[in-house]
C-alpha cells in the first residue's frame, strides 16, 4: 500500500504515519515546505519504529539526508529513475498522461486519475478500461489512484486487471 501526503489533505503527516500499518509505503511530498527537513527526519524515525517504508517525493537530497528507503518521482522527473536506482532506493514514479509503459528503472508506477476525484491535482479520469490497457502494456507493478473508494475499488477488482498492485491503499 502507498499513502501520499500533501499539505491540504494531510496537514499533519506525523499523525498520519502513526496510524499506518506495518509495511505501508509513505510518500512524503514536501512541495517546498520550509519545515520539510524537520518533518522528514521525524517521519524517518517513526517509519523505522513502525516498520513503514518512507519515500520522499522528488527530492533525492532530502531522501539521502534523512535515510529514506526510497524516492517517488513526478512524471516530469521519471527519466531520472535509472540513475537514482544506483542509490539502492525503492523508486516509484507517477504516470498521469498514459505513459506508464514507458517508465523504466522503477519498482512501481503510480497511475492517475482513474475515477473522478476531488483532489486539486486530479486530471480527467481515465476509467477502468484505459487503466486496464495501461497495466497490460507495462512491466511494472501499477498503483492506481484518483477517486478510489470501496465501490470503485470493487469495480476495478471485477475487471480482473492483472498486475494492479493496489488502488489508493485498498489492496486488490
């Protein structure tokens, strides 16, 4: 399972980290927050204590400084994944424009937006058929997000999409 932070929907990523089950991947996206280093250090400590996997969004320097287990790359930086793998990190990358099959050197691809979503970063929803086609064309495990809830996750399960790792934290 991957859980993403953002300043609007998760204003307290430390409190969130304390609620996550062991083995969860927590993607801390700083968006330039001035307190990012302090928060990332605290998240690294919580992650170590609770068995979480901390990935830092788009900031290899911060990931290295706090000893994160990995890095999540936005789509515009996904081309850097093969070089960053040399760090021994878990690498995930976003694929919002249907380019999931072209992403190389990552452990997983995060595809969105699947269903209509209230997220400020959500794009036009692709729906389960387009998602299924993307998953079929990629060799990477795929995490789907955007508008996922129990009902839409159930819809995805019924499609029988193979290779779909999880949807917004709901295991398939």
